[in-house]
C-alpha cells in the first residue's frame, strides 16, 4: 500500500473540511428552513445548538480520524477494544456517504444547470412567474437533461480526486472556496443595497418570540437542532476522514470551531443575500425548497442586471454544492483504499461507477419514476434524504459520541487526550458529564423526532 497522503497545509485542511460542511445544507436548506421557522428566532436557536451539539461531535469525528490515521472502519478497529464491533458503524458510514451522493449529485447538477440557464439567457428580464416555474418543471420532467448534469458532476468530481489529496481535492477546493467567499461578499453587498433590505434583515436576524409561538416553539427548536447536525455533515464519517490526513500540531477543538465558524458564515451570508432580495420584490420568504429554484429566479428577472446577478448566485451555489461532492467522494475512495489496498485511480473508477448507477433513481424520480413513492409517501429524492437526515446523521453522531465518551468504546480520557493534543483551544474536562449524559439525550430527541 502506498504511503498515506497528508494535507499540504493547515489552510488546506480547514478549507476542505469547511468545504465538505458548506453545501446545500447552508445555501439551500438553511435559508428555506429559516424562512419556514420564523427567521431570527430560528437563527438564534441554530447558533446555540451548533455550539453545544454540533462542534463537540465534530471534534469526535476528527479525533477518531486523527488517532486512527485512517477512514472510519480501520480507525474504529485501531481504537476499539479487542473483540468489540464498533467498526461495523464504519461500514454504515461508507454506505451512508453513498446514499447521500445518490441525491446530492442530482441537486448539485440543478445548480450547474441554473447557472448556465442564467448565463445563456433562458431567464430573461420581465419573465412571468408561470414561465419561471415552467423552467424548473421542464428540468425535472426531462430525464436526459437531468442525467447530463448529474453525470458531469460525478465524473468531474472523481476526476479531480483521482489526482491525489494535495494535487486534486486540496488544490481545487482552495480555488473554489476563494471564489465562493468572493462571490458571497459581492452578492451580499448587492442585496444590502436593495430597497427592502432593512425589512428582510429584520425578518432574518430579529428573534421574534411571537412568531415562534405562532409556528410552535417546539417545532422551531427541533428544526434548529436538526440543522446544526445537517450543516456539518456529521454522523456518516464525511468529516472523520479529514482528521486522518492531519498532524497533531493543533488542538481539534480550535480546528472544529474554525470549520464551524466558516460554515456558519456562509450559511448566514446566504440568508443576507436571499431575504433582503425577497422583501425588496414582494416575494414570500417561507416558500420552502422552491425558494432557490422558483422564488429567487422571480427576484432576479425583476431586478436591474438580474441575469448577471442570477448567474453569479448560481455559480456560488455550484461551488458550495460541488465542494461537498468532491469532499465526500474522497471519503468513498479512501474507504476502498484503506480497506482493500486499492490504488487511488482504481478506487476513483469503481466509486464513480457505483455513484453513477445509484444516482439514476433520483434523476428518474421526477419523470419516469414519478409514480414511485417510498417512505411515508415521499418521492425518491425525499426518501433518500429522509434516510440520511433523519436516521443516519443523528444515529451516526450518537454512535461516534458514545464511542468517544464511554468505557465500552475508546473512552473519554483517550478522546480528551487526542482532541487536546496540539496548540490552541482545549476541550474542558469539566464537560465530561455533559458529553456523557446530556448530549446523548439531545441527539436521541433529534433521532426520535425525525422518525416520528
């Protein structure tokens, strides 16, 4: 087996890890869930749960990866006690990453498609709302077009990763993240200059208790807890792998705070782009998943220079979603490399073929297979998302947590030593009982609520 690669720089690790976390959870899901849950009050709860739930579990995934120096299965094997079977969860993580990509590649393809539609003039100034909705409906009804964008996403992603950790994933992610951060600042500045910016910001950032009561405080809190896990891609080992590529120079608490901080910055800025624009043009901010593909195009076609702003917005969305795609692809490839000793090229080809085949049902789920409804009457994409978001992410996070804090697993002292090795912010030992008792209960609430 060839020598294991490491990141070329600390910046590369932070940007790739943040790039994995930054994706449709930030730039698509976060804005519409915020809109559905009353704006500012949801944002406040989200930030609270990100700090007290998301960041601790992120340190655990990274700690297992760094201590085990491998992807999830062999890392568990290296750290678990003889005869224990925690490593079975590593295989579940690998399967979970494949399930995530079964629909994530399709949604990422939608982002690329909309960038080209704005860039080439499919969306024109003054278009009627029905025509804008028709563009989205036409895309979903066309399996050939959807298949093209999905295949482009998958092949490009594995082609990049086949060049290696440093020359492929790290190099491209640095470029994409620099472009993403530049675009988000330009788009946010433009939105803040719109006529309805003040009203949009009040809805987005002012915690309105009355609005939360109207929706239901319990609903808002559970949604915020779910988003805190979804946004960091916790529970399926997609972050664990990056811990295996770093040295012990810096403590993992500090690194996790930086990753979560960058991830949260992008999510909050996405809202600053979207909500002032919605209020400036009289568009409802609680439009749900259609917010990105129907509501916002309505905004862009009615603003001066809207074709350019729309193209820039969906280029930003493309970078955000594709950064997650190539990061998770690295996890898939590492699973084959670490468990079976395959070369990177062979792992890229096999993984590419698997993802291409398993992504087809989602592509067809809006046209040829539109009659297929699986979990609770959901379509194929929503069923796959339910499995990941409501089952694998919270359950996987709970398993990572229990492995790190219980004597039957790796053990709290071993976890604490690993997470606090290196310079930077330390995890306080005083949090032991919070991590062993309170946090598992909070994750159980998410899991049970999601299944209900």
